[in-house]
C-alpha cells in the first residue's frame, strides 16, 4: 500500500470514528486514545475534514471528561472546537453552538462561572450567525435556547430566560422548536419574577405541548412532568383545590409513562410525591400517605444504584455491550431530557419546601418552608414552620410549599401539630414500601431524591407527631447531604431539609440539642446563592423560624431579634409582589408582635400589623391563609389591649372566624385557632358585658380542650380556658366554674417551661385568679410560688424576671403562710424599683405594691402599711404612661383608703385623678371584685391571655 493510500485509509477511519462520536453518540472504551488517533489524521485532512475531525476530537474528550477524566479533558474539548472555528466558515454557527455547549459542560465540571459566561457569549454569536437553512437554523436556535435556560438558572440572570423565549419563539415560527422548551422557559422566568402572567404563559405552552404529543401519539412523559410542575405553582397561588389534584394526576401520568430503569423515574416519583403533599395541604386525607409510599419506593430504587438501572435498560434491549450512548451534553441538554429543566430539582421555595417547608407552629414560625413545622411561613398551621412559617419544609425547596413548623406556643398562627395517629402511621409503614433503611446509599445515588424523601417524611411526622418517621426522615436527610457533594444547589437543599427535619425532632422530643444542630445547618444553608430568589429567601426565612423557636425555648432576646432580621432579609430579597413574600411577611409580622408583647416595644406593633396585612393580601390556598389571618388578628388584638380601640377587637374576631372557617376539622392547629377566637370573644365580654360572647368562647374552648391540643399548645389553650371560666365565675358566682378555672390555669403553668417567655403571663393569670376563695386556692397558690421560684432561677435579671416577681408576690399574698406577706412586700418594692418611670407597667407595679401592703395591714393592723399603700395608689393614679383603667382603679382605691384614714384633703385631691382617667379606658385584662372593708381593688398586674401565634416553615429546597 502506498503512503497516500495509507493516509487516505487512516483519514477515512478517523472520519468514521468522528462521525460515530458526533452524530451517533457512540464511543469506544478509551475515548482519549481515539482522540489522539484523530489528532494524527489532521495532518492529512483538508479544510472540511479538519472541521469534522476536530468536532470528533471535542466529542471524544467530552465523553472522556464525563467518564472521570475531569476538567482537563473538558478544556481539551473546548480547545478543539476553538481550532475548528478557523476552518468552519460555512458551518460557523453549528461549530459555535457546539463550543457553547462544551463551555457550559466545563462550567458544570469546575463550578467556575467564567466558562458559563463564555458559553452565553458564544451562544449569542451562534444565534447571530444562524444559517438561512430552516432546519439548521432551528437546530441552532433550539440548542442555544436550552443552554441559556440552564445558564439563566446558574447565573441567577432572568434576562437570559427572556432571550431563550425569543429564540424558542423564532424556532416555532420557522416550523420547528419545542412547545415543551417554551413552557420551561416561561416557568423558569416565573421562578425569578413571580408574575402571574408569566405562569399563565407557561401553563398555556405546557398544555399545548401535551395536546400535540397526544394528537400525534408521541411519548408525552416530559410534557406531563412539566405541566405537573407548573400546576403545582398555580395551586400555590390559588384556592382552587382542583389544581393540586390536577397537578398530581399529571405527575402520575408522567411517572406511568417512564420506565423503571430510566434515569428520570426517581425524579418523576419525587415530582408526584411533591404534588401529593400539596394535595394533602389542600385537604385530601389520603394524599400524604400515598406520598410517603412513593418516596419510600423511590429511595428503595435508588439503593439499587445506577448500575442496577443500567442493567435494567440493557435487559430491555437498550445500549450495547461495548459502547455507551452519551447523555445530552451540558446542563441545557439535561433540561431537555427531563422535560423540566433545572427547576424540576429545585423548586422555588415558597415554601417551603414543600413546605411551608413548614410556617409555624406556635409562634409564627413561621411558615416552614414549609417547611413544614417552623420552619416557615405559614406552615399550615402545621405545615407551617416553627416560629414562623418555615417553609414548611415539608418537602424542602423542591416542593415549594410553605413550610410551616410550629413556631412557639405563644405565637399566633403557630402550627399546632395534631395528635399522633398510631393507626395511620402503622398503615403507612405496613401497607406501602418499607421504611428507609440505615445502610448507606450507593455513591451514585441522587441527592435530590433522598432530600425530597426526607421532606415528605418530615411532613408526615409533623402531621402525626410520629417520632419513628421523624428518625427515618433524619436518616434520609443526612444521606442527601452526604450525596450532595460540592453541588451548591443540592447542598443548599439538603442542608435546609436536614435543618427542618431536626426541627421536627426537637418538637417531638424533650431534648433541645436537635434545635441547636438545626440552626447550625440552617446557618450554613442561608448564605448559599444557589437557586432562584424564592429558594434563597426560603432558606433565610427558615433560619429565622428556627431562631424564633430557640427564643421560645430559652427566652433569649437576641434570637428573636435575629429572627426578625432574617425575615426582613427574605422580604427584601423578594420584593412585596413576589408570591412567596406573603410567607415571610407573615413571619415578620408575627415576630414583631411577639417582640412587642414580650419586650414592651409597642412602637413596633403597627409595623407588625402592616406586615400582617401584606401577608393576607390577595388570594391563596386556604391552608396558607389560615395562619396568616389568625396571626394578623393576634397583632390587632395586641393593639386593642394597648389602645382600647374596639374596632381592632372586632376585626380580630372576624379574622379568627374566617381562619377557623378555612381550617378543616382535622387541621393540626384547630385547637389553637379555637383558642384565639375564644380569647377575643372573652375579651369583648369583659368590655361590653355580652353574655353571648362568653358562652360562645366557653363552647369553643371546651371543643379545643376535648380535641387534645398538642403539648406545645396546651399551655395557651388551657390558659384561655381558665380565664374564660374565671370570667363566668365573676358573672354567675358559680363556685364550680372557679374551681375548674384554677385547674386549667394550673395546667397552663405546668405545661410552660420555666424559661419560656410566656411563663410570666401564665403565672400572672394564675396568681391574679387566686384572690377569690376556692377549694383549689391553697394548692394552686403553693404551686404558683414554686413555679415562679423555678422560673426566676433560670431567668436571671431581665424584664421577664421582673414580670415573674410580680406574679410571685401575688401568689405569696394568696398563700399567706409564715413570712409570705413580708416577702411579697419586699418583692413588690423591688418590682417598682426595677420598672422605669416611662414604662407603661409602672402603674400596675405600684397598684400591686398597694395591694400587698393592704393585705399585710389587714393581717397586722400596722398603720404604716396603710399609709404606704395610700402613697403607692396615689403614685399609680398619677403616672402618665399607665393604662387608663389601671390608673382609674388606683385613684378609686386611693380615695377609699383616704376615707379610712380620715384624710379629707387626700380624698379631694384624688377626684381630679379619677376624672382624668375617665377617658375611654383601655380594657383591663382582669379586675377582681371589690374587697370588703374599703380595700383597694385586687392586683392590677396585667392578665394577658396568650394567643396561639404561628410563624411559617418553607420546605426545604424548592
């Protein structure tokens, strides 16, 4: 064979190998070695053959990189295509398109945004130079549009989605293009701008894509998956429960059309689980159990690993023994294959995660990102997040549901978890897939599948207070984190979900350590920039939910301040009009109201109400609106107690009624919602004397107590029940009502941690109610004294400690054992000394001092005590910042004591004080009956009715 013949043969073989790589997508076992063979053939090639060979070299190096050669092979692929451009004149646009994809693939390997920005610039050049030939033009426009979609997500640049939409529109106009890709482009843009119009365009394109495939009997699995994802977003903005069911049906159809061995099968299963979880929040009682079964089956399949799936595909006839068909290159290619793009894996947190990740159960978590317990905003009252709406992470960010983990017992809107349903839990474990095992998953398993499984299981554990499933969720979440590696998006979702799962473990157990660990993981997730704004805001908000939960556990003001800061960051990141903003507004308003209530920052109360109104603005799913309406009502109630404006109280009652109407009978927060409405009705009875209000309040509270409120809600519900019964006793003098009141108030104190910021309120309610004679009075007084001393030992010097001392002195006066009255007087003097002159509670502190001095005077007949009591009442009546009703009662008591001592001048001086206090008074929390012998009114210490507040959790990962 002559040299020229040999060269022609080598060139022919090289061109054949290049064709197999670039056109057929089939590669030899050692692609880098074949690339070297093609490099040798370049010496004999002409211009056109050089371009073909360099394209083949690029494809072989790209395959080598995918098989583990890494970024070095990826850079060689990019360099080969750059060399091809020199000779590619007629086909320049096609080579540029390949170069752009190679640069994007290099970015995926290295995480460096430089190659991705180069890819965007190259893609624009390719589009500018797109050939006139319709087929080639459509190829270039379509492939570059897919690349821009991936780049837009990675670079957080929504402008790239706009460019992609234009490219896809031009492709469709040329008779090609993809309606599916158009739907993806609109959906990805929606994830950044949150515009309802953008979502409508996405839905229109997705439905058209499904219809087109069905009309031509084409496989529509990708199209159904995309439609399901878009409908999930729609259901998150609408109160139409049919949308959640339609989303689940579309996801189920996508899964049915996907072979078990397909790489997309697990992803489609997770999509279905997310849709089912949202059906659960929309009121479907069976959906969550099905979601749990789906994720258990998906994780079981993941344990088989990629090798098992590949074997399944080979068994079904796909692929060959010696060669592999390469997946589409780069992120854009993956999006095209999945039919949902990058956002299929990472749904915008709205949520929560699925939740509201989970709003909040108790405080306002906050909607948990959803998750799911506090995680987030409004966790539906559970789906809600702990102190705020955590994005109820019910499903992590993947789900996009507000996690709602219960926040704190005192916060309104907090998600109260329902009682454990052992039967249901057993059924889920027995009739569906087995629980997730403890053995590690294969190294090639998908992090997102385990993350979503953890979020769904967390939603179940929250709903049913199932500690065993919570442990299963924790194993899945830790597996997801271990598998996430350096992928920032998957790592962010895994950290967020693990934090929410640990929140759930904390709420279901007696150990506070999981909460600290949860905060550590959330602090690691919050700064990560991966994902659209909703995801990032969700992680920040979920950290706020957890901080607020810790504030409820320890009373640390720094944690509450930090939580408010995180909620503010989340709102600022999204803007007022973003659909996820309501979650964070709810948590922010609830937290501001809590700070006002617990730390005397009344100037923030109006800000809390403004934030609450922003949270309920517009429409949305009922399960999200429940806690937000209740939390707004709580802030209005607080302003009513401050200003005495009955319009605020009436609006609160209307909001609580609406929240209760929207909450189904099995809503985990229903006991808290019943308590909130009853509290407002009891207050209106106290103010206006309407017996119907009191009767309704008692009926509501009896229902709440019969429902067995969760342990974190028991103190609030029992306290409200006791106060309503005490009000009934004052009206009817029914001794049984008083005895039952003391039992409930004692239960409230027993159920409250000594460090809980609401302990002073519960103690004050019990201590104040001890003034009336009762069969339980002595025992209750002794218990109140003991509880107050334990709380003081934990609180140190703080405003809360001063409040507890105020309750302790009243309990000591009620017990009246040896030395009790002397200690009570000493404490009362200390409380007055510790209260600043401009503190609104100074008048109450002075009135309580007068009360215990008078009680001691009745016991010892020491006239110095009576004189000192008169002076204290005079000072209380003359304070300029105290509540009008307290100053009015003090002025009257001052006059009575002046009459007892024969001080006519003092009686005359007190008259102007009485009239000065007769402006519309702020309703008193409680004022006891007038004591015989001209004694002052019973203690004026504020009796506050704690209200259930719910923050919301965002489920993790959206």
